[in-house]
């Protein structure tokens, strides 16, 4: 078991290296000189050379990569071209905001998804199953940025129940868990929860249907176990996979929140990415993507480890 | 006389009916699935919009008018209202099918070809080649797909071609993984072993024995990606990274109408509803295809 976990962790290292390499390459597939956006159009050749030296663009690519990785390992992701602030600081504030949104969304999505999936799997073939399956198809098919707009239209512009955009009076760095702030979180979180809901519902339905088909359930029923007892056994067997799916979904939401954050002007990583792209702020773009991608790799690792701890059969397979 | 013949034909053993071919039975199952047929119908209508949109549309989708800006749904002459430049929404939604479907489906097609190729090579070659290819694929797989798509098209710059390239890169690893796993399964079958023993070269074995057996599952998987691709491609346009104005495309229309949600909310929401309908139809179609091609049931 320990050996398996160790091997799994070692296996994540080359992936992380590859992810860093892709993020590094991003700057170099970008058309044009990365310095263009900071240089005044009439910059002298001298100034150009100076800045090139400062950002390290005058060195060979492997050298640049090594320097970049070395700095990143020390928490230095460079300086944003647009705001002139440290990228690491900006990214971490934004990650905090996105994480809050994504966590709430995952919890809502997971609970609803489990409910729909479980009911559908338990009453397979009935109208409840068909209705729940329809909900999950709708969940995976809806363009979430559009759903966000519709939510704003219904709950902000028509009913005027909830605020449409922003993260509350505290702005981007002062979040407090009270209603004043929470009301800003609700619409984006509910919008976001639709994606994991659909996927969790699909997975749980398949799992439950599969488990109920197995012989031990028939055995338990024959032994005279109540519905509640059977239910407990089903949950126990479905939990590891369902939790794993939830973990992965959290990762997808962290990386995929850009569209929803744009709709709601939520000051998270998506919003940061959006401004980095349109100001052609490549260090900020690179740093944000690196942090999000590494987060996703680590999350995958954690999910695998947790799943192995919950279900030791995986390590033996 | 005739009665004799009849009685003899009846008593004679009925010749075994020729069993239907695999594809005939797939078709039969598919056409008996009402949900899948409904989805197929919607997709056909959308394809008709994409091909003949300009002749179907009641008005010119580019004709703007400052006086008719943001008309509500049901205005005479504008059945679905008018957009922020006074252009007819219905016409723009119909003509918009062409670009929206194009930018949504093309990446999946390209990734289907390239991903299958990569997966076939990795799966058939095995060993070191497989390890190298699949580790590289794993790296790209380690990015959440929305993030990778936006990162790539954000750095490459706005534009249709760049968004097609980035979405293709997003889907290649996913398809290659499926292709690799089915190829590895088929490669170890006895008939492949037999072909190799009888002296067929790798190319012939892949073409004759492997390809026919792996294309089906890969194709079904690829169709399940079309809905995701449609949502992502229009999402890129929504962010301003894809199609440029004044071309009608649903994601872009949603973007330019976003500022109008306090004036004409339901007109502003229409383009997204088109994306939603398209994505649902492709998802249901893909589900129907999957169960029709499933031999076990």
C-alpha cells in the first residue's frame, strides 16, 4: 500500500515538470515580442536591451526555462507587465476567491448530483429515473456562461433578489462569511454547480445500478435486510468513486471558472486570466496557468491517494 | 395440386434466416430509439440552417438600423426581436448556425483524425514508443480542458483559426487515450496474432484487422465531445477570443448582447438557448449512438 502511494507520488513529478514546460512554452508560442506591450513605441535600442536583460529574454531557451523554474520553486513567478506587481501575490489572492466559489459550487453540485443519481439508479427504468437522467443531460449540456446570464436576468434584473456582479463590499481581498457577502456568492456558485451536478448524477446512477445488480445485494435481501440496510451497503460501495469524481470536478471548476467569473465579475483566477489575456500580460498569464494546472495535478494525486485509502483493492490491482 | 405444394412447403424445415449484419442491427436499434431520433432531427435542422441559412433567413443578418435597436420578441417584422445594432435576431440565429457548428465540430474532427493516429501508433507499437507518447499525452491531460483552451487561444491571439487550433489540441489527448486503450485490447486478440504469424506486415494488420475494430468506439467517444466542443468554442467567442464581429455566431452574439440584459433580457438570452439546444441534441444523439452500437444489450 505504502509502496503504491509512493509510486503514485513519484509518477506525479514528471507530469508537473511537463506542465511547467508547457506553461513556459506558452510565452514562446505567443506571436510577437513579449516586450512590445511594455515598451514605449519610441524606445531606444539601449532600453530594449536593458529590459531584455531584466526579463532574461536574451539567454538561451533552456537557460531561461531553468531560471524560470528555479524562481517559481522559490515562489517568484515574475512581475506583472500591466500592474508591475508580483504575479505570485496577485495569483494567490485570486486563487483564494476562486477556491471559495468552486468549493461551494462543488458541495452543492455533489449533494444534488448524488440525490438525483441515487434516486435514478435505485428506481431504474421508472419515470423518476428518466426525469433524473434528463436533469443530468441538461446539466452537462448547458453553456454555463449563458446559464449565468439567465440567472442574472431572473434573480437580479427581474426579481431583484440578489446582486448581479462583484464579490461584495469587501472587494477582492476582504471576504467575510456573512449574508452581506454571501449573497454575492450565491448566483455564481449555483451556476457553477450545474456542471458537477450533471456529471456526479451520471456517475452515481451508473454506480448504484451496477451495485444493485451484484449478487451480494441479492444475498443481503434474501437474508431479510431492510431497504435501509441495502441502502447503507450501496452507499458504502459507491462512495469512493463518487468522492473521486467530486475531487476531480473541483479541479475542473478551478480551471474552468473563467467564463462564469467573467459573467459575474468575480475577482478570481478566471477574471485575472481574462485581464492578462487582453492586456497581453504574459508573465501574469503564465503564472496563473501554472498555479492552476499544478493545483489540478496535486488534486488528482490527493484524490488517488484518498481513493486508495478508502478502497484498498485499488492498490492491489 | 397447389394444396399439395403448400402443405409440403409448410412441413419442410424452415431455412435459417440470415442473421442481420452488425450495422443493420445498429441502425435498427437507433431508429427505434425515439429520443435519439428526435435529437437527430434537431441536428438535421441545425445542419440545414448551417448550409442554407442565408436562403432560409427572412432578413439580412448584417443589415443594421439605429432606429430598430433592441426591439422585444414579437415586434412586427422582427419575430425574435432585434439586437443592439437593430439587426434581425431570427435571421442572425439561423445564419449563426454555420459558424457556430463549424467552430464546434471542426476541432473534434481534426482531433478525431490526429488523436486516432497517435493512439493507434502508441497502442500498436507498445513498449517504449507507447510510454513516451502516453506520458506526453498525460501532461496535456493534466490541464483542465477549459483552462488549456483559454491559455492556448489567449496566447496565440484572438481569431477563428487560433481557437480551432487550441480546441484541437485540447481534444487530441482525450481521443488518443481512448484510441490507445482500444488498440491495445485489439492488438492482443488471437486474429491479430494469426495475421502476424502468417506474415502480414504492421501496416496491413492495422489497416485490415485493427482499424475496423477500433474506429467504432473512438467515433462514439468523439461524438460525445461535440457538445463540449460547441460550448467551449462559443465560450471562446463569448470571451472575445474566437469569431470577430460582425459575423453572426452564437457565442459572440451573447457577448455583444450582454450589456443589454437590463433592456431586453430575453432577446439577449436567445443565442445561448441555441447553444444549449445544440449541445443537448448532440449529447442525446451520442448517447443513442452509444447504446445502439453496444453489442451486449
